[in-house]
C-alpha cells in the first residue's frame, strides 16, 4: 500500500519497460499502491506507460500575477521576518518579480533557459545572508547584489552574451537605493507593496492585471504578437502531429496515394543534378579563384546536397509505399510531414526554414535558378541575398574582392567595413552592377519585421500605412 517515487526517468528508459511489465503482470496489487514518475519530455519514453498514466505537468505560470502569486504562496511568515533590515521585504518582492520576469518564456531570450524555484531560493538565501553581514550602518552593497543576481544566481544559467546583458540590465534598473523611493515602479502600476504579513502581499498581487503587456518585461508591444503567433503555431503543430497516422481515406484517396502523387509532382519539377566537371569548367571561365566565385561553388555544393537528398527521399518513399522496400523511420517521417504539408526532418536539417512544404519547395526552385543562371550567364547585376545558405560568407567575399581592387590605394581587409545604402530603385530598374568607382553589389530580398519603409524619405517607419476597407 506504499507509494513509489521514481525520479528523472528519462535517464533510465530501459528500466521503465521492466517496470511496466512488473506492474501489468502482477497478480494482486494493493488498492492504495501508487507509482509516481518524474521525467523530462523524451521521444523514446514508453508510449504504453505514458498512455496508462495520469499526466501532471508543472510549468511556469504565465504572467506577472500568476507568477508572483505562486511565488508568495510558498513564502512563509518566518521567511518574511527573517531579517530586521528595512531593505529585506522590498528586496524579497523585487527578486520575486525578477524571477517571474525571467520565466516569461523563450521570448526575449536568444536561448531558452530553464529557470526554476531553486534559482529563486538561492537568491533569497544570498540576500538574507548579505543583509545579516552588512548591518544597518554599512548598508547594502549594490554592486555585489547586482553581480550575484545577474552573473551568478540567474546569470549562471545564461550562456549568450546578449542574454547576459539583458539580465544585468534587469539587475541594474531594479536593484539599487532608488528602489526604496516612492516613485519607483517596475512598470506603470507595478510597484513594491508594503506590509508585514504575507497576506498583505497576496492581496496586492490579487489586484494585478491578469494579462500583462510585454512592456512590463521590457519588451516592445509587438512581442505579444510574436508570442501569441508562436503559441498558436505550436498548438496547431501539436494537433497535427497527434492525428491518426493510419491509411484512412479522405475524399476517396488514401494518405499513401496523396503522398505518392505529391512525390511524383515534386520529382517532375526537381532540377537536374549539377555535374562537377561542368561546374568546374564554368567557374574557370569566370575566374575560379575570385572570392565571389569561390562562394558560388560552396553554395552550389550545398544546393546539390539538398537536391540529392530530396530526390533520394522521394524515390525511396515511392518504393516504400509500393512495398518494394521497408518503410524506415526516416521515410515514415517524410510520409507524415509531406501529407501534412510540412518539411521532412531529413530535408530541414540541411536546408532553410519555411512555413509550409509548398513554400519550401518553391524556394528550392528559385534558389537553384539563381545559382544555375549565375553559373551559365555570368555574375548577375543583383543578388537575392536571402536565397543564400551563407549570406555572411557572401558579404565577406565581396569585401575581399573590393580590397583586392584597391590594393594600389593601400587598402587592407581588416580595415574594410561594410556600408549599406537603401536605393530608390525597384528590382526591375537594375540593369547593371554598381559603378566601378563606387563598387559593392546590389542585393534584394530583405524584409522588415515590426516596421515599415518610407521610400520617399528613405527611413524606417513605425508601422505599415493605414488601409481603408469598404
């Protein structure tokens, strides 16, 4: 009748199969017996055990109100009175607010981090020890506090330099003598409450808005659009991924028949392979050792890898559907994703991001068209910048060529910097390369997110123009 707790079971998946057999084959089990299993999400977790279990997830609460409420629900009266220093209670609340902010989600961070309750507990313990050491006369050492929070307690998990700068900014703006001023607030309407009881803080937290603007976390209002879009896409992706994968009919056509038809269409449109000797000959005509042409060779090699992978996958998939070869795990993934209009993992690993398989395949044809035209007809007057695998490599090659052209003037590669000028020409207006005395290249295909472009005044604007709909 006891309870069994198995922790971190994603580290011992083989044992779970043994556990499942033990439980299911046992002749008599006490009605009060329970098995608790803690695990991270893992694709190889035994599906039978997962389906027969009652699932419970413990995720960070969404929003300031929910986060603070959860944090202060675990704060005891003894902890609130742990220090006699007047800075203690405001600091405790500020750390709770910081803890809620960093758990807002991957939005705002370059890399998602798993901040948890242990980070908050360690930070609170440090502040308590620090206040006990310094005393009322000496006061808080704010440099130490900001360093410990931004570099050690929470910053210890952060690996990206810009993420570290963001965390240190939170610590600098929110922690200092100014936080005890009557005018201090984290954001309009979000202040540090006063009180001697935990209930006082919970009452204040209860009246906070349920939904927060991203500006509370120091983000632009457009961040909420991004967050909601990502959440919706993830939800729909999950719904699609758990749909039945049997051969049920849709309009009289099976999944396999649909995929086979799509595979035939893609194979018909797929461009031919690049022939190495022809590529080498064309590059030699243009100057094989010019930096831009070396870059072209590298791009063609990567495009050939994509074309070969797509052709092999589609050919093998057709054979597997016909029963000629065994349907492997990778081919099954390709079948499921092609049917759902998503990019198979085999292709995505070596290519680029796209919203649907249709857009991805169209971009494959357009990228290949740029490379093949460049190879056959010579260097184009303008380049589709976002159609490259390595845009940064293209810019580096352009810098190298520009430096070589100006060696007589004493130019050095390390001293050459990129300068960008947005012209008023449209794509069809470009009939030749930039003037030789100016140098550089014309590019197109760039796009803006969260802003618009004023062509008349050549400057960024806050948003797209207003549209009237009748």
